[in-house]
């Protein structure tokens, strides 16, 4: 590749919208944990699918996962600072993390899209899963669609960015 072509490619990559896909606790155990609920696909499979969907949509997608609440909150702060939309599967943090809710509110207060995603439908599961401290803050929520929900969330953000 010539230097000019590399420079052009770098410029195009810098102008390509970026979306961060953030996954909370225990999602690193996809494929092992409760496959009857979450399926047999792994986090790596999810990351590959999100990257492929991003390429189809003309966006960069970065998939992250952490069991550490503080790290997930830092990623919300980073998204605000960098004006980066987020697809967020808060997992267990959905139900009780007011710290994450406050950080997510900073994202949406800046009019940066934040789509909450759940692989399963929390409303159809145990009683404690029916309440989300993130849903009232999120731009939208997609639940019960498996990995396909992430594709819908990425498409939704692209739609919102085109408005």
C-alpha cells in the first residue's frame, strides 16, 4: 500500500462512526452459563457478529465486557468525552447499579444514543429481573431477541445518527 493510500484509508477510518458495545457481568461466560437461556454462542461469537454487522452498516464496532462495575462506568464516561454511541447490555447491573445509571444518564443527557440490550427477556424471568434502573435513561431498550437484538441496536443507532 502506498503512503497516500494508507493516509486516505486512515482518514476514512477516522470519519467512520464508532459504536461501543458494552457487556456487563457474567456475559464473558456466554456459551457456558445457562445455555437454555443464553444459547451456546460465546462472547467471541457475539463480538464477531457485531463487527460484521458494523461493517455492513459502515460503522466501527468495538465490543467490550467486564464484570467490574467501575470499569463499565469508566466506559460510559469515555463515551461522553468522545461522543461515542453505546449499545449496553448491563446484565446484572440492570437491576441495582445506580452508579451505572448515573453514568448512562450522562451519555443520554449529551444526546448520545444509548441502546439497552438484553439477550433474554428479563420481564419474563424472575421477579427481581423485571426492574431496570437503566431503561428509564436509555434511548431505547431491546430485549428477548438473542444476539439479533445487538444488530437491531446497531441499526437503531445508525438510524438515529442519520437524523
